[in-house]
């Protein structure tokens, strides 16, 4: 009976099992295992070059592991991508310069052929871009471009959202504002999200768990659970609990880098 129950349980959203990755003789990731349940928001932090982006790219099916395996909802990343279950937004907005903001979002729908999509115009309006839908990327600020970029990743309603330093190129004030905005957007959908970031505060503000990666070759050096209220407003971010989690994550990060 127990075996039957276990066999019928839904697979995790992301299951990374003993994954290593090398380019030529350069080992980037060594034996990483982690499991992400449906609806979780997971953040990956670590020193530059530790393999965070490589791990995210493997989850997106853009790179193959040298050894080990990755499953997205119980199947290979390539199959999940083909089924349009994954949305990806990188640090540099991948917008077509000759298309307007609205046309860029509609292009995602054309590529995915999604039958269960959000309305692009309504989505951009919800993202605070109602006045910018007919502007081209060069006419948008960095923050606006990144909101369009995330709209492109979300419009076809993927089950898994992969974010690679989406606000890394922005100034601190704009970054803080967009982190709050993203938290609100994802809170509404409870979408499974995997975020790569260099910002400890960003990781604690957004995630349910934080994984700290060691220096190259990247390994999981620590896992930090984030038992904070779902809504993490300014008051929560000034609380001793929040500041304590930031200190713990920073200590784990410095320890991982020093090892």
C-alpha cells in the first residue's frame, strides 16, 4: 500500500541528481543534488564562476550534464521545454530590437503555440507598462526592458520559471523596486521558480529556500530555509528574523568561498 502511494506521488518540479559538468578539462560543477517541489521559490547564490548559471542552463535544457541527471516534472529538460513548461529570463533582456514591447511578448506565444496563455496586452498593463506597449526596446529603460523580458517568459504560463540575475545590471533603487514587484507577481501564481542571484538580500526577500554554492567546481555548500511571511514588505525586511537570515546566508557564502 505504501509502495503504491509513493509510486503515484507527483514528481518534484526539479530533481537534480549527482550532476557534474565539465568543459574540456575544466570542471565547473561537481556532484550537485537538489530537489525543488512544486510552488517553491529557490535561490542559488555563490561566487562568480561557481556554476550557478551553468546549472540553470542545464535545467532549461540549454546544456547537457557531463554526468548525473536532471528531471523537470519527471522528464528530461528538453521534453519539458518542448512542452513549453519552462520560461527563462536572463540578465540581458532577450528582446528583438525591431519589435515593440507588445510584439516581443506576442512572439513568445507564436513560438510556443500555447493554448493556455495570458493576454499579452493585459499582462504588460499588469506589469505597469500600459504606456510603453508600442515602444521599441531602445526606447525603454533598463527596468522596463527587464519587465518585458519577464513578461515574455511568463506569458505562455510555464510551470517553471528560471531567472538568471534578472536585475543584476540595474541600479540599486530600481533593483529593490523590481524585486518587490516580482515578489508580488509570483505570489499571485505560486509559480515554481529557480533564481540565480549574487544578492543575499534579494535571495532572502524572494525565496523559500536558499542554496549556497562553493567555489568552482560548484557544489552545494549549505541550504538555508526561509520561514518568513509570504508578504515580505519593508517592515518584515527590517525585522531581526530577516536580518538574521541574511547574516546566516552571508556567513555560509563566505565560508563556502573560503573553503
